């Protein structure tokens, strides 16, 4: 993914341990890496990072509640976009993990509000798989769409129906598979949402 990011964009990397080695892989790019030490906390490193004119933030593996909180925090300020890795098996498990991390670490006590913060921060799940031969491939690209987008794009009668659905449903989002690897090739399943098209700028 880094290879396809505009080379003029400055990259800021935050990891618990250095393992991406992006400065070695891309020595001509503006990449600054941070990590927690015994005297500098991850949050302090994050606060310093925000002052370094980073355009893209790359967060190493999101495997603990504090790092999940950093992810949501980073996505709201200081970067054009944020990339991270996580080992969730489904998009729903990814969102649930991040939501629970915010409830545990982020000062939230309302599941719905915490989930809204997560889906504002995370718009896509690019899910990798590994074949029995050891080949890594993208199994699917899934968009996470807030239900409020559905309300904004529907008629008044549909909005009333959607309002009642929203107050009784379990989640504040739906998942849409954009692309899936099936029968040995990639298949386009659905178009991206209007919100995504506007964000991309087409």
C-alpha cells in the first residue's frame, strides 16, 4: 500500500516495536517512525507526531486497547488518512474490538457512541488471507457504511422507517463487500457508497 501512496505525502509511523522498516524500503521518502520507550509513552510519542506535518499516519498492529484508542484519535486529527493492521476475522469483529477498546480505554460508557466513533475512523476493511501454499492475497475489500448515510439518501417515508429501524438495530453501520476473490479471480460485488465517492473526489 505504501508504494501506491503519493510520494509527496509525508508518512508518520507509530509502532510498539519497530517491524515495518519503511525507511529502509523507501529511503527517498519522508518517513518518520515513533515508538514507545521506557521514558516516553506511546501517547506522548503520538502528541509529538502530530506536530511533524505528517499527511499519512501508519499505525503498527492494533492489538491492545490503548493502541485502538490511538487509532481513533489519529483518524480525527493530523492526517489525511490512517492505515493500520488488525487480526479480526470479519469486519464486524474488527469494529466490535475497536468499540470495546474505546469503552475500556477511551472514557466512553455508551456502546452506540463508541461504535459511531469507530466507524467514523475506519471506512474500509481490506482483508488478507494466506493460502495453504503460503501465498498472501486480498480476500475482500469491505466498506463500512453508517446507517445515517442511508437515511440521508432516502425519501421521507423511507427515512421514517429507517429511523425506527435505527433505534432497534444492533449496530450503527452496515458492511458492503466491494470486491471479493472468488473462483480464482477478483469479482466486483457492489459500487462504493456516495459518501466514499465524495471523499475520493470524483
